[in-house]
């Protein structure tokens, strides 16, 4: 199966393979629960306007058994009743870190995260959020085309 996705400006895996591989290894090394990872990847990608990552992580989440309702409600997670306290804390942290220039991570968000996750899990969350933000910025910059991703194609 081909693993090249059309990008309108540049094929980063081809022109910067070491750097791209380092980001891929960072992602693969993270022990974050994949189901929770999909949710934060989708939320960060919504904020960053990364259509490629939305397509990819939506498909991965569906492949893992995530429901349509929980996926289409992510953008309105505060009003939705289908997420538990851990997921809500992860969404709040994802938004704060993704929009870090808007005021950092507020103390109330951090307290919510500490109530739901142990320190190792918080570390995994932070690295997951940071990694999807790197991928979002790269894919938006080179205009990686959505719609071509097949679940598992980069495994």
C-alpha cells in the first residue's frame, strides 16, 4: 500500500526524512491511550484547521469503535453529555495548550487535569497534544490533501 499523501507544496517525508521520522518516533513512543489520543488529535486539528489530520484521526477513531455522536460532538464538548470527566479534562488541556498564546494553561484547567490523571498520564497528554500540534502545523503549511488516508497506513 502506498503511504504517500498528496501535498500541494512539498512532500516533507521525502525532503526532510530525518526530521519527519523523529516526529513519527515521538508519536509512536507516547503511551497515551489511543482512543483518548484520537479525541485530542481531533480537537486540536479542529482548532488548527488541519483537514488532513481531521480526516486521519476521525477514520482511526471510527476504526477503534468510536461512535458518530461522540465524534461530531467534539467541537461542542462543553455542552455534550457523552464525555466523561477524564475526556473533558483532556479537551480543556488540549485547547489551552493548542491556544497557549492566549493565556497559557489556566490554573483551573491544570487542577481539573490533576484530578483526573496521574503525573505520568499528564506527561503523555502533554506530549500527545504537542505532537498533534506539530503535525497540524506541518500539514497545513504544505497543504497535505485530506481524503486519502486509510486507517493503519502509517503503522
